[in-house]
C-alpha cells in the first residue's frame, strides 16, 4: 500500500499518488477512485511502556497484526 503526505493547496487538502502506483493501476486524470485513509501511528513511543503488565511481547504483536489486517 503506498504512503503519501497530506498537503495544503489553497483551501484544499491534497494527497499525491506516487507515479509507480498510478502506472500500475492505469489511473487517469479526472477518474473517480475509492480510497481508505489510515493515519500512520508512531509505535516507538509505546515500546517498553507495558513492561509492568507482564504481557508476552510476541502475543501482543500478533494481536495488533490481526487488528491491522481487518
């Protein structure tokens, strides 16, 4: 899944589609498309924060992956 930055252009918000993705999907200017926005989360701030909870780290990662893949 490609990622991009949210930009401001005048009074609008713009999402740019990477050129290789446009080519792969054969997208054309003016074509209507459907997309899903998933904000990127910085998980590094959480790393090590749950040591006192006595959770198996691998089990926690597996649970997170299940949620992301829905």
